C-alpha cells in the first residue's frame, strides 16, 4: 500500500468500504437473499426456502448450465489460440503493423455486443456458412467477443518477456519453432492461464449477442435468467443467478490454482 501513515490507511479502507459495499457487495447480497425468499413486500424478505435452488439445479436449468459451460470452455480455448497466435504475430511486426492488429482485435470490444451478434447472424445465415440455428453460431459469437481480451493479455506479457532466454536458445542452435514451443510459450503460461480465466468469465455472463443467436436447444444460463425474471419469477431467477456466479467462481478458482514452472521464475 502506498499510504504509510495509520490515519491515511484508515481513510483508504473507509473509502474502499464506502464505495465497495453499496456498488458491488450490496447488489450481490440482495440477489443471494432473494434466492432464499418466497415473498419480499417489505424492507426484508420473508418465507425462507431452498426450493428455488432445487429448480435451479435440475431440469432445464441444469441443461442451461451445461450449455454455458460448454460454450464458455469452447470459446475460451478458441479465443486463447487465436489471441496468442495474433499476439505473437503482431510482436514480430513493426509498430504500424502492430497498431493495425491491435485495432482489428479490439474492434469487437469497441462496438456493442448486440452489433457483433447481428453481424454474426447475417454472416452465418446463408451458404456456404449456414450455421444459424446451431450451437456453433453461439460459440463463434462468444469467441469473437472474448478474443480481444486474450490478445491484449498475451500481447502485454510478450512485451515483458526477457529476450535473453530466446537469444540463449538460438545461440545454442535451437530452431525458431523449438524456441517458440519450448522457451517462449512456457514463459507465457501464467498469462495464458489468466487470459483463459478472463475469457471464461466473460463468456459465462454474455447475454446481448446470445439473445439474438441461440437456438431453442442451446440456451445458455444467462438467457434463462433473463427469461425467468421477464416472466416475473424473480426469486427463481435469483437462485439461478447465484448458481451461475458460484460455478464461475469455482472454475476461476481452479484456474488460478494452476501453477507452472514459469510461475516461479
């Protein structure tokens, strides 16, 4: 912490709680509380129950959770592959070429996600790439939306790499492909883990583009939450939202526990 005085530290912590509690913690606490309630007509909920979680962990909700997990994992792997390749290619280009690559990969983030969804819908609704009505169009849209974050994360990590490792391997006669596979990528693994976690979390919560693309047999969990709350089932929707948050946090925790040799260097 940059503040060293005791009074300054207390002030920083007080400011943190003043901003954190109402903006972040309180909304999440309201959702968790609502997921255990059957009625909320006053200042506090009433009728505590766990029945909403029974509905949120079986049937359509369980299928939607599985759909979200498959979509997020697939999109994260595709985005990580494309983003890493693009970051490595951009690093080998000059400044002008890197700027073009940065602009290209950040374009989906610069426009609303619903625009990306519409673009994907138009692009894949006619031959030869007729994917409308399939799960693949949803996975492609998620991949496009999260690839920018993988690209930026890996690109920043490449900039921080010490070129001495690559130069030492090359001086010993290692070919460029061997240097990339055995030296550069292992050093990038911590950043790749972080990028994978970020892409997974963003894909798990994506709604706008998904609403335009999902087929009836491939409904991710955020769409089901929106559908439930739109029908007035606020408490069931809250329970499903808690399941979504909990699953995402568990996966991110598992990813954060992955340690590589590069983590200790």
